[in-house]
């Protein structure tokens, strides 16, 4: 009897769990392997401050000619009420961020004004007091790792390229590119949805769209671990999605390698209507959800780069992008798959 | 050398070191590997009684020599009114009680605790005299006895090949009531014990021999007289015989008090002197026995360890030594399962609190404080306070809550809830703060996931930490921490998938 129940239990488990050998065969990168083989090996700790503090990232980006959203003000110490109000008073749209926030925490986006109040992208209103409290919270380290006192930065709101408007609900779509030793190896577009509450985090219900490195077209889309072909809110089919200026975007991502010196890097990029791709932030510990969005394992591609000889690693940004676009092209695009 | 190889070498070295020390402590120092092991400790009491004549008195009692299979854990002397010291006399130790004047009945006590250990009881070779004083049996009236003795000796010699078999044959004959020679000899040596007679006969056969005085260790025996064994020199070594059965070797539970024929008790200035023994067995935890026997020998491993601390600090360390076990549980769950918790090692602190409060009380109190704290925190967040001030306010709230829970539950008669004080307040306050941020940023679902994950890990850690084997091992064999460290190092090298990832990436396979 016990045996019978056990079999049932195992069958149930098998529905939700796959064999580790199957994952290995597909070259899926696990969290432990990422930490030991890639982050610990290729990312020197002393380089982390460049990416962990967004103000440092901005400064470095400016030196390397990488375009970033415009910085309006940054407060090193607890700013006085008046000083903050003085900065935000003339602004219609702005973003308040902690310099060392993690996982998109503590970002306040203001898209407009309603009398004395400020409007969030969701349409909710925040008062002046709320904004001041947010600044104070950021400064006292509420959103930073380990609760250390943090710096507050006020950025101009990116004038988003309308191309993604139909693929995103309320929020800001951004493109995550994993750059390994200077080579872009995988990319995805993160679209917020109604169920993700305008946030672009995949585990909160945002849609992850895998982008073909060769063309900038979408090749795979996933929400909450399930494959989808249309945006759940806007009903837009993903197979029509093409990222404009794809090569420029990859070039920007690839040049972050020189900027940060980090071997294993995640770049978050947004598209500005006029300025093109802008680097939002870089991440020394990029997550693994990109594999789910692309439906492809990351490990195979990382191994491919690791197997290159030294001479090829010395290539310029342009050459690296060209190499990646050729080497990591999606085997079949969505249209082909649909027709097959 | 690659870091990976270094990790493995280090882990193996640490593990070997820890395991080696553990085995040493178990094998050589007798620390029990399993909890709840008891050892029998025998308390032997020698009572010396005599009637003092009124003048100066001196009583000397031979003390037992160290015996290989009996470990002396402690000894006490009682000597009310008597001067006391231990003197060395040849290679015997004697306890000497002395007093300028005493009269009437006197009782003196010597008590020792011994514990049986495996091993041979006696040491060879021993510097004992192998000279033989042939008994004088030349007198006329002794003719018959002399003939009987020599007839016994001849008979035993015919039926034996060497001294051992000779002694065995002789003892058989001396124990045979139908043997005429034997009856004649015992008739002559009236009131003499079997060993006395055997010693005379052995002397006549020119075989060196002496008696061994001692006691059979049996529980609850009082007013025992010492029993004798026979020890015979076979030309190369001494062999012990049990006189009644003729079996060679020291009986298993025999405690040797004195080896050789000297007197056991000498009293000067007193009459009717007598020494009697009583034996009681106690079952004592094996660890205490090991502690006692090692503290006598000043074993460095024990002397420079937690055991040398005062008892109060030891009990604190008992808890502290469990923390690494909890940390291991956290590491295993994080690396192999991938559970999300709020604060990496917060669950370990929770688990420690649970140890003090019992699991269900602890869980109830934790959830109660968390819910009430979150509620207060939501109100505080509307007051626009600075972070440090807000957390401090939450700390104060938590303290007030703890106090309220204690008082209310005490009045209601629920004493268990008084243990609420064991919860780490600051950690609770931070947990509340972090949870409320998670609530604001990621919604209540994430709060439930993280709090549930933390609680699950805490309960698992609690479960492992309260395991009696784990408790026993961490406290009695702190060396095992090295093994634990080795395990953590190896786990830190695991690059395979987590259980959670097998679910997370399942869509990739299809």
C-alpha cells in the first residue's frame, strides 16, 4: 500500500520537477554554478563598486562614452526639504532612485503632475510629503544592501521609444543583455503586465521575451514559466516584435565590459526615442530568468566563449558583437516555428 | 593548485582531524559516542574498626595499587580526630591514621570509586620475591601431615606437566572432600583457609607463591571480608588461580586490593582490629566517568577545552555549539533546495529561541509578534520617520509586546509564554522592518513566502539542533566542528542544480 502511494507521489512530483540530467544536457546554468564558475571566477570583487553604485556607473559610463539617462541631481548627505523641493519643483517628470538599490527596489517614477501632487505611471497620486519621505528612506539605507546609508539620485525620465508601448502595461520595458568577457551571449526584453503591477520582474508576472541576438527579433516569450505568444494585456503578438537599432544596442552592452572590467555582466538597457539605447544599470550578479525567457540554456554559450583562444578575446567591441550575432543566432525564428 | 583542489584537500584534512580527535576521545578517554550511555561505578568502602587501649594509636591500612582494568575515579578518607597521611612502604601505599590517645571503639573509613575498563588486570613482570620459605614440618607430631603433603605433591606432579597444571591439579585435590590426604591436612591446619593450606603445600613443593587479597564487585554487599586468590610463579611469570575452582586468571569482577602476603591492616595500641568492606554500584553517565578519569590525568585535550569552563558558561556553550549545526542546515537548504528566507541566518537565531521556548509556543509567539509588529510598523511608516528612528521604534514596540505577552500569559496561567524573552529583539525588529518593505514592494504573497520559508528553515534547524544525538555530539565532541567545517567547504563547491531550479526551469525541457 505504501509502495503504491509512493509511486503516486513520485508521479506527481515528476509533473513539476525535471531531471537534473536533462537540464545539464540542455546547458541550463544553475544558481550554484553561476556563483562558483562565473561570478566568483570572472568578477573581481574590487570592481563591484562600479556597478553596485549607480552614480559610479554613470560616471564610468560618461568616461567611456556610453549613453545613460540624464542625471539631474544627486544627494550625498541627507538633503534638506527645501533642497529637494528646489530640485523637483521645475520638473514635470523625474525618477528618484537609490544609488545602491537592488532588484529595482526604491525607484519612484513620476510621470506627471496633478495640482500639488505627483502622478505615478499607474495613475496613483503621491503627495510632496510622500516624495520627501521616499528621499529620506533612500538616504537612511532602507533599500540598499545591508541597510547602509545610501545616496539619492534624481534622473530625468527616459523618453521611451513608443515601439514597445503596445508590449508593456503601465511600466517601462527594458532589455537585459548578458555580456560574457565582452561578448553578448543572451538578451531578453522584460515587459510589465497588469498582474506584475507595472514591474518588470519576471517572478512577479512580467513577460520575458527572448531576443534573437542575430536579428533583434523576438524568438520566445514566457510569463510565469509558461510559453505565450501574445501580451496578456494588450493582446499584441510577440512575433512581430523587433528591437530597432539592435546592433547599436549590442555594441553598447558589449562596451560595458571595458567600462566595468567584469567578465560576467548583465546590462539593463532602455530605448530612448531620440537618443537610442541608454544604459540604465549594470549588474554583477545577473539572474537566470533570461534562460526561461529564451527557452535556451546559458551554459552552452558561456562554454563556447570560454573555449575561444586568447587572440579572439582581444577583439574590439565591433568584432565581438559581430561574432556574437553570428555564433548565437536563434536556430529558428518564431515564424518558422509557427509554420513548422 | 586550483582553489577547488585546495578546498577538497582542506576539507579532507579538517574532516580527518575532527574524526581522529573524536575517535581518540572515544577510544582512549572513554567519552561515549552515543548519548544515554551509562557506566557502572563501584563505590568500595573499607571500614577499619578496633578498640583503642587508651594510649597512642596507629592504624595502617594497605591501599589498593593501581590496577589496569580498574580505574580509580576518586577516593575519600574519613578520620575524625585522627592524623592522616599516606606513606609508601616498599611498593605498597598505606593509609596511616594516628592519634596521641584514644580509647573505646574506633571506626575509620576509606572509600574509593572505581570503574571497570577492558584490559588485563595485572601487570607482568612484577618485582615480587620468588624466594620460597619451606615450611618446617620436621616435628614428630607433624609426620603424618608431612607425608600427606608430600603425597599430595607427588600425586599432582604425576598428573601434570608444568607448574600451571601442577597448581591446577593441586587445587583440585585440595577441593576434593574424598581425598584422604587433603582431609588429614585440613584436620591439622584447623581454622586455616584453603589459600593458607595451598600456600603451605606449594612451599613444600618449592614453588614460589603468594596470596592476592581483594573483593568481588557485586552490588549491595556489606560487611564483606576480603577474599583471596592464589598467585603462583611458573618460572617465567606469575599466574593467578581462583582457589576454589582451580581456574587460572583473575575473575572478571575481582578488585585486587593487595598483592603479596603482607598484612592488610596493622593496628598499634588497639585490639580486636578488623577491616570489612562494603560494595555499592552506581550507574553514572559515561561522560561523567570519562571527565573524572581524564581530570585525574590532566589530559590536555580535555583540560584545555570547554569542560574547563565554569558550569554556567558550559551551558551557554552548549547552545553556541549548536549554532554551526543550524548554519549547516541553512547552507544545505540554500544550496540544495534554494529556499527563500528573510535574512540568511535569521532562521538559526529563531531556532535557538525555539529551543528555549519549545517549538509551538515559539512559533505562536513569533507569528504574534510579527503580525502585531507589522501592524505597528505600517502605522509608523505614515509618520515620516527616519529609518534608524523607525527601527528603534519597532524595537521598543517589540519589547512592549514581549512584556505584554509575558504578563498576560502569566496571569492566564500559561507559564510557557514567559520564555518569550529568549527571542532576539533586534533581529525581530529588523525582520518586521524588512517584511514590511517586502509587503510594500512585492505584496503580501511574497511576505508569506519569505516568512514561511524562514519559519520552515527555522523549524528544520530546530529539529536538527534538538536531536539528542546532535546535542550530545556537539557538546562532547566539539572537534566534530572541524568535520562540519569540512562538509560546509565541500557543499560550498557544489555547482549542480538546486531542487527549486528543477521546477523553475522545467519549461526549458519540454
